[in-house]
C-alpha cells in the first residue's frame, strides 16, 4: 500500500510512503516498508540478535527469555544491548509479537536474515 500527499495545508508535501501489513497479537498493523523513513543501516548487533531469533523460534514465536539466552550464549552482548536491538528490530518491522511475550520474524526479517547469511 502506498500513501501519497496530494495537498498539505500547513506544511510541505512529503514523498509517497510504502506500507506493509503485519500480524501482531491477532491484529493487523501497518508498518513502513523497509523500516522507518531515513532508516540507518541495521547495526551488526541487531543482525546477530535477529539471526538468533530465527534459530530459536520453534514456529510459535520465541519468548524473550529463550531468545536472550540464545543471544547471550552465541553473541556475547549485554542485556541492555539486546533490549536496544529488540526495540530497534520491532520499530523497523523485522520482528513482531504474534502472541503475548513471544517474538517472531516478520517477512522482512526473514528476508534480511536470508540475504545476510
């Protein structure tokens, strides 16, 4: 889906925005395609955290605790860095919550992990 600015009363027009639908907790959400506008390159630590989610997910999503334990063992980053990466991944559309306290890759997240491996 694309949103275009045809007329803006008190501001300048903006470039068209591409949006994606994702499922989260039984609800459909709109996210920016390709993450946030002006998004910076994915940090290496976020990519490593994303990869561990792919390895840890049994198909029903992965709990924060299981995911964190996998990251701690494989990557060796601190808890605060993990939580910062988790927040960045959710905000940029790579990870979503299909159920309470569970995280899973979005289609965009699966594509990112496959491209980087």
